[in-house]
C-alpha cells in the first residue's frame, strides 16, 4: 500500500532528495508510521529515519540542505545523529543488527539490512517502515503484519518475546505503556514472557523505568497499566510500597477494602479531571501508609489512624527511590498526601471558620487540587453515599470561598514579621521571636485577632508580657 499522500511534512521530500543524491535506500520508521496508520495525532517532535548506509552522513547532508536554522548533533558511539529544525527532532541511523549480553541492555551493533533493523524493533506495530526514495516513495514495508496487529489492537514482539524482553528488559515496561496508552491487549505469549523475565528489570536504570511509569500514569486510564504491572510482577521489582497495599484482611464480620485497587480507582477518577502528573502522583500515594498503620479494634473494625501523616513522611523516600525530582514537585505531593483527610473531616463535622482558615493556610494555592483529590477519593459503589459526600465537599468549597473573601488567609504572612518583633523588644535572634510569631499566626487563624497590623501589634505586646518581655519605648 502507498502512503505518499500522507507524507506532507516537508522533511520527507527533503530526505528523499538527499537520500537519492547519496544513493542511500531510506525509510521513515517506528512511532510516526504507527500513529499514521492509527490515524492518531502524530508525534510532533520526533521522526525516526533508517537508511542502508551511514545515518550520520545522511543527517549531515539533510542538515546542510535545511539551512542555518537546523542544528546537528552526532552520537558517534551509537552511529546516530539528530537534526533539530523548527521545533522538530529528526533522528537518523544506519540499518543495523544487534546482539546482547546478559548484564546490559546496551547492544553490540553491526551494520545490517532493513530486515535486520526491523527484527531488532520492540513490537510489530513499531517495526513498520515507509520508503522515501523517489522510485518507491510512500510504499509500506510490514514484514511482521504490524498493520494487522494495529487493527486487532495487539502488542506483540517481532521475534521470540522471551528473547526480546531478556535482551532489553525496558521493552517490558514499554509493552505495558503502549497497551495502556493505546488501549491495546498484550499478546498472551508476550504477557507470559514479561512475567518470566520480570526480574531482568534489575539491569535497567531507575530513571528509564520511571520515565515509562510516568507515561503510564499520564495515560487516559492509568489503572489498566498498573493492573498489568502488578500481574506481570514488574511493579514488585521497583515499587514494593504500592504492592503492600494489595489484599483484604477479615476479622469476624469486619473486612477492609483492597487499598491497591482503591488507589488505582482514585487515580482513574482524578485523571478524568487533570493532566497534572504530580496531582496524579498524589492520588497514587495518598493511602501509601495504610499497611503500616492498619489496626483491628474490637467492636469497631479496621482503622488506619494517622496514615496521612505517615504517608506524607514516606513521600521523600519514595521520590528518591524512584528517581523522581526532590524539589517543589515532591513537596507539593507531600503536602497533598498529608492534607488529604482534612476536607473529609470538615465535610462530616460542623465547619468552624477557624478550621477553614487553618486549611486555607496549610493548603495555600493548592487548595483546589486538594479538593479535587478528595472528590476522586470517593470510590463507593453506593450512589447515595457518593452524592452525599460530593454535596458535603461542595459545602466545604463554599465555606472556603466565604472565609477567604473575608479574611484573606490563603498564603498569608502574619502582619508583623520577625524583624519588627526584634526591633519592638530590642531582641537578638532567639526562641522568643518564634514563640511570638506562632502566637500571632494561631490567633489570626483562630479568629481571635483580625488580620491587620494594628490588632496584631496590640496582641503581640499583650502576649510578650506573658514571657516577661516589654517593648522598647
């Protein structure tokens, strides 16, 4: 079949002219071809080219043809080159065959034929190529019936799956990632091979594993990916804390829910409303400390007291372990995990202005994300319960707006700062300053003092007397 009418991006005609001039049989391959056949939105930034000969020579000549705004990067050790032009990346490589050693996913590379190059691809749906030379421009080359597998929505390896996954174990994560993103099924033999080779994931860097995991998390229905990661034992290799969530324990008539499946349901719920990766991570980690805090109380049932606080403390360690960023993104997730029960408590009790002010102060600009997480945390199958919780959360939202409008508490800084306290009482740095700052903060949050400088100063002078401080006249 000919796809020349779909090769409208000017890069294809440029590559065709250069390839013919250099007498190099050249093809566009991989994800771009797959997405073209799926009629899926094309990857705007990456297009891969393979030629029979020097990919570096082809890239250099294409770069010269594109002009001064094109930038070339050569990776001599890998025999590849990248051209960046108008915000797009074009990768060029010579066709090759690969062989692997047991302790590394980095292959030993030799020059090869197009067939060799297609044999080394991870999946049949990524092993298709479209020729770009003028005589056969647009012709699809599909040796493993990848087009048929696209039609049947199947992820399958070109060659023996056990060898494919053992050679490069990252392909197991990629299989689940593609199945999740595309809503495909992994072929039964391929699924078995992933299970068999799960422990081979140990030779892959955590950064590469987490990159694939984040793509699964950002898919439309990430629970599908987590179920596959669990069933294949891949999740067990790098995320033991999440594995511990799985299971139900029963004492007498009391059982608790399976917190693994609850967690991935919360993840799906929140994914319907946000593409924020870190808010999705907060959903994954919101109950992560339940196994450690689980306790059976006679006559009451199962409790998970303080799991939100312990979960917040676990976040930095998990981020470090998974090679996630240890910056404001981690602190954001930690905050949401720690606070995720607060709105639920407010929804159940009579809501005081003081409790609302404290939640606004602690959540700051992340209050809307926190409320979204609380909505997602409702996984009851009882529609009456769900409606009740959602209505209660709406009441909390309304109160948050009312109190914020009246008191301006979100992200507030006490109207008298530490330097002013030092000058007022002629103090050097010390614990007294912290005591007074905390006192004024608490007084404003509890509604005892209005959030303005005049009232704050009167309160501080009065409070200072209790710790034997008098203002300088």
